[in-house]
C-alpha cells in the first residue's frame, strides 16, 4: 500500500487504525515503522556487577526508569554516582497526574489537576505485561505493590461511527457472532467434502466437533438465536429465579453487518503477546515506581537540572547544566563515565562531542506523536449504568479508546477514565489544540459511546507528548531502515559515553525496554571500567 502526496492513503490509515485497535498504540507505531515486536524481554536474573574499581565515578543524565536502574545498580556495585534530572520529580515518562499537580507544556499552557483524592491518570505507561521480568523485578525490589490491569473486558464496547446506527456493540456480542458465523461457514465447507484434500475424514469429524464448541453452533452446525449463542453473546433477559426466571435469548447480528462494520478489528486485543493476561499496574498509579526509585536514590539525584552541553575527553565526561529554578545559572559536574538516558529528541539539540556514527544515529530517530486525556466524572456511570468494570472500549474516532479504571470498583463517588489515547495523524491534530479543546473533543467523541458524558463530566487533563518539554514526543519511532543502519551505533560506547533508554532497545515504548537497555549499558560500562582500572 502506497502513500499519496498528501500523506497516508485511506487504506494505509485504515490499516494503522486496525492495528492500533487490536494491538495497542505501541504496535501501531511499530507497524508504521515497519517493525514487529520483540518476542520477550531478555531479562533473566538480577544483575551482579561485582565491585567497582576504586574511586570510579559515573554521571547519569536523566532520572527516568533507565537512568534510575543504572544509578541503583552502579551505586550497589560501589561506583560514585550522580544523576541530573530536568524535572522536579523522578520517573520521566513514568508519571502519574493527581489532584493538586500542575503541568505546563511547551507554549505555556498550564493545567492544574483537579481530580479527587485517590484518583489519577497515567499520561505515559499504564500497564506492565507479566513477562516484562525486569520492571517487575524492580517493583518487587522496591516494595511497589501491584494489582491486576484489566486489558480485555467482554462487556466493554466496540464502536464504529457508521455501523449499527452509530450504536456501540458489546465486545462479547461481536466476538460471539463473528466466531459463530465463521464456524458455521467452515462447518458447511467441511460437510460438503471440500476439505477432503486437506484434512482426513477422521480429522474432519474432529474439526466439526471443535467448530460446534468454538462457535456455539447447534446440532445442525448452525449459528442461530438460542441458548447456545446467548450464553456467549448475552441474553435479552438474563436467567433468574422463580416464575420470572426464564431467560430470553438474544438475536445474533448478521454476518454481513459484522463484516461491514469492521468491528472485528477490535477482537484480537488480548491475543497479542504484549496484552495477554495477566497485566499489572502499581497500586496508586504508574508514577509510584518512579517515586520508589527516587526514595531509594535520595540525594544522588539533582533535580531541576537542565543539561545544556556534554563534553568528553580521554579522562572523563563533563556535563554543563542550568538550574531551572534560577535560569541562566550554569554549573558543571564531571565523572569518569557517562550513561546518557535523555530522549534522542532532546539529546539531538544538545552539544555533545561524539563520533559521526553515534551523532547520525541520534539524529535518525523521530519521536512518535501521542495524546492522552484523563476525564473525571461525577459518578462511575460505566459501572452503575453499563456494568463495565475495567477493560477498554474501542472506537474508530480519533480518541481511539476509553480505558476504565481497574481499581476502586463499587466505590461510589467520582471516577477518572482514560478518555482518549490518540496517536499518529490524529495526535498531531490534537497536539495543535489547547488542552481545553482536547478535553472538549474527547468528551464530544466519548459521548457517542457513553451518552452520560455531557451530564456527568467534571474536569480533565490532556497531555500531548510533542509538547512535553522533557521529551518532545512519546517514544523513539524507529523505521526498519534506520534500525538496520543506526541501532548498533546508537548502543555502542563512544569514548566514555553510552546511551540507554527505551529508544536504545528492541522494546520501544515499554519500560522494559528502558530497564534492559540500562542493564546492558552498565554491564559493558563495568567491563570497560575494570579494564581501565587494571591498566593503571
């Protein structure tokens, strides 16, 4: 599929939206860049560096997850460690916005979070796959309590603006009907002996049995209205007790209607390796991980330190930084080695004397556009009215999805939804809006799925990552060609400097990529430091 002169063609855009709905935004970005996900985190066991050469020091730039993992392990090994962090907090994109927080984006727009106590939104990462062993190890190490994150909820919605009169459909109904109709078609094909050349007679019988079970088909291998199909897609009236307890079966959607609606695009959500159960989230918000690292590292982190130059020679590395609380005040800090975890979108604008190979690699990786909108409502209507407890509803509108909180069930009072997770071209459009307009648009689009939105809306927060002063984008968006040409050069040592972060991993957009890249970088740093110490 090609691109028109005006950008993505319709077919390309539809493909990306489909991938985004089914696999999540990170997979969509990977598809845009021509890359597939790495199969599994390479993390196997806690790092054992051994003792540091006496007096060795390391300067770490950035107190995001990669920087703090590096600082934690290097300090444990005996290195003298210093960390410079632009923000007044640790965590970087590991970030939770709560009531009382204030955030100013590029352009000067300031938002003051008005969420009620205990409610929050994660503008950056929001879930932890069970096989991301590295980040889960540090949660355990730092005493960060975790709880289940609900990725797939069969009672959530799939929505297409021009299908079924714009009315959202329950995930379970679309799934049951799609599977049922496909199973019936394949059963008919099997019964007419059209699979004789492909499947033995014995296996055809087994296939028919499995199709009946998988598709909830009746004794005639038909997917029809009745007990079997309703037990998958839901009833018009659920079974109950007494004389009024008889259930009323529901009527399946026609196959043509399902196919035309394209709601099937949202069905493989939980089949993706990164999204398979069980996923986790820290109790109280993703930013709890950053806070735990910050408590552990204490005074090693110098906050409000904006790095403006990085210089190295054969003896060490010096960073010049500005204290953002007193603009114009320049200071320097030096060390034997440097682990730089600054996003490439930031690093590319800072003078740094590295070789051509690393310089070209830094310049080769643009950062993805993404917008998240958190919406507080006066009551948890998605639970009280729609019986949706956790999970995600998907739509073909720009907001892409609505994620329901996986905590605080039945608590009453107010609640906060992730009212939009926008990416690609739509994210660029939303980024150009004021925060107020982003929130307004998210409420307008969300009301087509939940009509309660306008009446129940209370307040919101909208973070557009390209306007984030500490990242200038959501995450490194490698193309297949750029990764083949520049990735190894980006990760190699240049003199006394090594880079780390999700951009220096094959798990982009995941905190696990930051963890594993940091461990890889400091493992090589330790080898070099030990060799240099032995030489002297």
